C-alpha cells in the first residue's frame, strides 16, 4: 500500500479495498446511531409528556385525588419515583375568530416546572392561577404570544347543544417546543387548581402519572400496581400506550440494518478481490520462495497478514468517519426533518457503544476470514512453472 511503484495495480486495489470497507463500516455505524437516536429521543419525549406508567379509570371516569395508600406503596417501592396526579380533558380554545380543539392538562405548579422547563421556548414555566402554557405550533396557528389572553370552553357544551357553555379566560405565560408536532399543536398546561375549578372536579383527577428512574423495572411495577389496585383502575406503561409506534420501529429497524450491511459486505468482497490480484501478481515471488524451501503455511500467512492490515485499516477509518459524522450532527444539528411526521425536527443520533464494538469486531473478523479464501490458490502454484522464464 505504501509502494512507490504506481504501475502496480495491486497497491491501488488495496487502497480501494480500505476505502470501500471504511465507507461500509461508517454507513453501518451511522445507521445504528440514527436508529438508536430515533428510539431514545422518541422514548424520552413520550415519557416527558405521559410518564412511564399511567393509572386511570378503565371507563375514562375521574378518580379520587387523595390516594394515600397508593402513594405510601409507591414510596415504599422507591423514593426516586415521581408521582404526578393530573387532569386531562379536551376543550375548545379561542382567540378572536380562530378556534382549535386541544387537550387541557392540569398538574401541580412544581411538576409543571419539572416537566416543561427544558422545552420552554419563551416565557416562564412558573404558573399562577388562570395562566397557561401552550405549544409553539398552536401559538403560531392562533397568532398569539406571551401575555395574550385566550378563551377556553367545554367541549361537552357544544356536543350537547347546551345553551349554557362554561368558558374561562386564561393568560399565556409560556410557550413550549418539544419537536413533537402532535403535542406542540394540541396541548395546553395549567395549574391543577385552575383546571379543577374549570371542570368543577373538586378533589377529583383524571389519573396519575408515574415517572421512574432509568433502568427501573417498569413492567414489574405495573404488575404490582395492577394487583394492588385492581378494578376499576387501568394501568398502562408508555410502551403499551404507544405500542403501534414501537412495533413499526421494530419492523423498520432490521431491513434498514440489513440493507446497510450490504454496503459493508461489498467492502469485504473487495478485500477478497484485492488479495486475489496480489497473489496473481506475485506468482513469480511465490514460486521463488517455494523453491528456496519456504513452507506453504508461511506463504499463506504473508497474504493473510495483508488482508488483516487492509481489514483493520478500513474498519478503523470507517469507525473514525462514522463517529465524526455522528458528532457533527449531534453538535450542530445540520439535517432537519418535518416534525409532523417524525416526532422531532432534527435527525437525532446517539452512538450505541455496544453496537459500535460489535460492528468493529465483526468487520475485522470477517476481513480475516475473507483473506483466507484466496490464499488457497497458492497451493496450486508450481515453482518450476512460476520461475521458468526468470
């Protein structure tokens, strides 16, 4: 590969093999980084809005807000669990002649701050009574901003053609932008007391969201809650609630990985071709070594070592390129995507070191195995024929 003899095609073929393998490995690393990024980002965003576990009435009715025995049980399971009672119901929001149907959610003031402060785009997450926070997309559609007043009204009043429709005026205190278009244009947050007063629910709530620490056994906790609460409570995890989305992601993952693995496979095949051409070009040298008593095992090892060098260099270069491009996208967010379709406005990337090590290891191992195949041809080379014209 460092030969100064530019007329040697094998040097050129070796360099092309390194480049081909590097492109294949980089493509596979970037693909796993994007797939992992999509899954982690979507999971994080959905958990932010819905919690890891939700407890609701099986018929969608309100439940008692004071669940002392439940809170004592959850605290006994783990002190790190965050328990958030909430009210969530559809309402109509109006500003001038513009009307939208949205979901109004009420949670306590401290939990609003914990839930939304990282995605607040303008204004403040500190809410007082009769103040609200809405999504940036919803604000753009209604043409409102911080400090503007909006009117909310019961959906039930319009559906039942009631003459008396409850309305309430709220002041916009903040705007959030999560990158998930579905939530950014359909969610409004207010304090629990404000929403309870509006829906006249007194101490009733719609349900309870439970946020758990990372690597916590969510399924086990869900089963324990079901055994403790029973009917008429309905326990759902965030994965069960969005099961269709996760099934779709699982179905899409393997075909994508297989397709990009084909690119890496092309690079491996290039190594077989390069080693084969090197052997054909070095027939005279092989014949000479054989005639001097060099064993076939040693001759094959020379070409095997060549394949190992090509494979290691290509894999290492591909790993560096893959990590570099992932870092650039993660830091500068160069590639944007429509949030209405993909739940986010930028392509998310997150390196999985487990997959990175597996890709690097398998790439080198397969390169070594591929190098063994063409070296079998050295057995057929006869010294008398190889050096007969020398």
